[in-house]
C-alpha cells in the first residue's frame, strides 16, 4: 500500500475515536483518542511501569476542597485556578491527588445543583458562565472538567481520592467508606460512574478508593482486614471497589490504603480486642497501631484477591511526623538519642507498610506525608528531621508519593503556599524537591509521553527516548499473532479497519484474542489506538 494512502487511512481511524466529555453546561471536545490512551500504567515485578514496561515515578501533591462545603479547589475564592495549576506543574509535581466525596460524585452523576460553591469570579473569569459581568459561577462539575483539561495541557496527571462519604470538612474523621447518608452500594456506584466517565482520558490515571479507613473496636465503628464479607471489612470492600472501577476502565491504577489497628493474633488478640486493656493498663497493647489508613499488616496474612487485575493494585499508606501526633515510635527508650531511619523501620515502618516494597511484593504510593518546617510550629526541629528521613527513604526505595499539601489552610501541616494561596513556601519546597522525579540536570519528568511537565520539564518520551509502544504487539513470542485482527497472518491497515468496524457495530469476524493489544483482558478503543500507532511506526 502507498504510504501516504496508508497514513490517511490510519489517521481517519484515529480521528473516528475522538471523544466528547460532557457537562451540565454542554459538551466540550476532549483530545483525540491517541492522546488519551498512551499513558496508562500498571504493575510489573513490584514496579509501576508504562505500557512499554518503562518504570515511572509518581511524585505529586494533594489539593483538597472538593470534599468540603465549598465543593471546589480551596483557594479559588482569591487565587486564579489555572495559575495555581501552573505553580504545581512548574514546581515539578507530576500527579495531583484530589480529595472528593461519594456525595459530590453522585451529585455530578445525577446533575444535582451545588448547595454552595466559593469562587472569586474576578480572579477566575473562566469559571463563570458569562464572564465577570455575568457574575454567575459555573456548576462545580464544569469547573472540575475545566481543571482536568488544564491539567492535561500542563502535563499533570490526576488521582481522584474518595476522602469521605458525605461532603464535609471533617468527613475524614468518619472511619468508614459508608455512613448514615451513603451506603457501600452508593460508594460503589460513585466509583463506577467516575471510572466510566473518564475511561477515555488518561489524564486521570488512578483512583484512591477511600482515604484513611480507621477505628478501634471500642469506638463502635472500625475498619478491619480479613477474609470475611462483613460490612466493615476493608479488604472485601476494597476488592469490590477496585472491581467496580476496573469493570469500567481496566487501565486505572487502584490505590488501596490500610486501616488503623491490626490484632496480634499470636498473643490471642482478635477483632474484638480493645486497644487498651484497662485491667492491665501497664501491659503493651495486643494491637498493632498505626496512622489512620497506614496499617497494611493484613496484606501479608490475606492479600486482596484480584486475579489478573492484581497488576492494577498499588498499596497506599499515609505517614506523618511528631508535630501531627507524638507517636510512640518517635521516642526511644534511650532518651539520649533521637529517631533515625533504622529505628523508624524497626519500630514502625517495616512491619506496618515498608515490608511490601522491601520484599518487592508491591509498589507503594505514600498518599499523604508533610508537615511544618518553621521554628514557630517545629520548635525542636524533629518534624524537619522526620521529613528528611522519610523523604530520603522514599527516594532510595523509589516510593511514589503525593505530598500533603498544596493548600495553605491545612491546620496541622500547613501547605506549599501560604498568605491566602498567593505566596510559595520555598523553604518547605526545598524539603520536597529532591523527592520529585527529575533528570540529573534538574529537568522534571512528566507522566505524559508527549506533554512536558511545566516550564522546566520534559515528557516521558523525551526521558526514555521514544514514544510508548505496547509490549504485546511489538516483541515477544506473541508478536506475530497480536494485531492480526483478520487472522490472515499479517498485521496491516486492513486489521485496523476491521477493528474499527467491530467497535462501531460490535460485530464482524475478528480475532478477539489478537485484538487485545495491551493484554488487559478487554477489547476496546485503547487497543485500536495501540494497533494504529504500531502500524504507523512499522511503515
């Protein structure tokens, strides 16, 4: 076939996959499909890799607001939203973790109006319906989708985190993924809808199923981890939540946090054991304690059962320093010494979550870590000491992370900005910067294969020297078969056209096994995009 004719035919197939992202205010064209499916990630041999098997490092930041009453990124009551995203990208954060609630996702799904939204229209004219003079702020879902588009343009990937069931600034204090307002089924519905809505936009590459499940038996409500199907069993719920997401989009990374306490079964404890035995107050607890959502000891005893989908699972603890709470592991029996990496590993990190990466069982993403670095809040300097210890450990072990947080209004940690979101905290940033994915000469590396991160960054293709290619069709023992949609022993444009026809009509005599280009068990638009890219490069 003439190469020019081939390229026009392949381009027509790709163009036919252009997607529309809808909103209450209308429909907005998204990027072409070949820009929306090449950045999906998965796990291989304990590492997070791209579709070509190249290892990546997710090094991001949290920005809350959609989980609280304002129902928008905090700070847009004064600062410009796009400018804030520019700051995040320019400072090298390649992943944005965004706390939300089951309530707001179902609100969006059902096109329900916002009870309240705080946006300064003079700072954010793009977020109003008719500009500043119109004075009417857009629906929160439209603002969110505008932020998603901006993130795509700037090379920022997104992880949505269900922070609480009900929208509430204190919602994270509730220990479970369900409450009196929203059930487990509601949570599953919200997850499924969100995953399906953005299944053709790899700007959103991950979902954190639930922020910080926690609680102790004496508190009445608590999350546990075992093989039961009890309603409060987080392992069982996480399996259901992960499957709800992956049924809609099998390419998503699923972040699974831990719980708070885990019984010392070898000492006779079980899930009815209280954290403190007041009859024997001086004896050590029979429960392993942890930060909320950080206790992943149960994974060793009974891991999630996800079958082939295990490759999309990343465990995600949280960790904080002594200024958030004076935990036992910060204080040694020998008062003449302070904690170190080794004592933190021995007394807490290793058994709680670090064993997963130390023993190459799973990659980890530290979903929250952060804290004060100024003398007013950190009088002894121990919080800064802790920040250095965990930062350097994450660098050495290539642990993914999202720093808490961008916001200036986090009461127990502060943020990367202060003075009402207008001034960057350079001192705190210097603590974080060494743990950002960057080249030896300081160029930040995007998780996007074609779009650099910020004004001092490069794309992943620039870093690795090539565009991503699916492992399955280009190499290995199945290279000849994969992509041969028509089954004629060849891989060419006729396979692409047959594939397109199948997707449009859901009919046709094609090989579904050979059509699964990325090996995820599903035959969909992402496989067609992979085939077309392979054909263009082949020519």
